[in-house]
C-alpha cells in the first residue's frame, strides 16, 4: 500500500499526438507481424485490418488523453502511483471497447458479454506488455534527465573550486587542480595516479599517497565517488555508463580508459543518480 501511495515519478508526456501514433503503430505491428489470437486465420488483407486496429487504438489514446487524462492531471494532485494504475486500466478498457466493436463489425461476431470479456482479457495482456515497455523507456529517460541536471548544476556550483591532493613523500609536490578538471584517481601500490584535464587534454600524474587518504581529503565533495576499490571518479565528467547490475564501465570526458564500477558499488551509483 505504501508503494501505491507514492508520488508517480514520471511527468506527463507533452507529446500526446506523437505518443498516440506510436501506440497505434505498435498495435499494427503486433497484429500484422505476430498475428496473435487466431488473426493468422483471416484470409483477407491482414495489413489493412491490422492498420484499422492500430488506427482505432491511436484515436482512443488521443481522445482519452485530451479529455480524461488532462482533466485528471489538473484536479488530482499529487498524482500517485495508484492514480496512474487506474488511469492506465481505464485507457485499456476504453481501447478494448472500441476495438471490440471494430472486431464485431469486421468479422460479424455477435456483441455479447462473454466475447467482450475474452477480447478484454487479450487487450489487457497486450496493454500490460506495452505499458511495461513504456515505463522502462520513461525510467531510463528520467534517469538521464536527472543525471544531466545534477551534473550541470554541480559543475556550475564548483566552477571556481580547486582541490589539493597531498603528496606524503619527503620531497613530494602537492597537486592542486580545479575540481571540474578531475577525471578519476586510481590506486597503484604506494601511489595514486591522478587523471585530470590539462589544457583540455587528459593528463596522468602519480602522487605518493593512498586512495583511502584521498577519499578522506575529498569527502566533502559529493561528486567525488568511489566506484571500485581501486578507483575514484568525478561524476561531473561521466559521459557514458554501460553495463548492468553486475557492474558498469564508465567513460569520463575525453579519457580513452574505461573505469569499472564493481558490483558492490552499483546500488550507490544508482541511488546517487536517482
């Protein structure tokens, strides 16, 4: 119950017409390419009939969005997960009614409760699959948007901030650089290798210290993130992240090296982005 009462995390799409066309094309593709539910037995123009079901779905989505969805989002605030669930079920029911009427007209089936419930059953299955795929796309887009906004804001806030990595050797020289120029730091035996931008080009410099000491020195900066037992990265400079729950590979700025994110640090990375 607590999950259902949470605020729905994705904003309402502002591209209603585009979305309705996309859903219509998806339904057309399902019927024409996969030919489920006995549709393969139809002897007529399957592409045209599939397009009719897609057109009805597209029109239903647009009509439902322009009437029900917009009014609900105006008067129901905050919009919660259970609101979204009921909203999707209502849309699926509306699409099922309209497509059932088209189905009865094309194939001369009687309009009965039993046949409609069977049609509704299959419509819900298709609707749930499409909804899950859509939420997956929205989730990834939401993470990208949050990541871009987070990094943009953090970079602007730290534009004039410099950090110092202290060299613990007797004649060592401390390294002071703008924090936004730092790419990553790698542990190497008794030293660390600091990769940073110098004249807009990645440069590596070894400093006699430990990664643990560096993390302690830079703990005040939230964008300095330990992603592996041997690596610390500046998340402001992450340009791509590839992988899954078992681990990621990060690309930072113009650096050609891929930085690993070990499995144990993946949850922290996801929570940081989200």
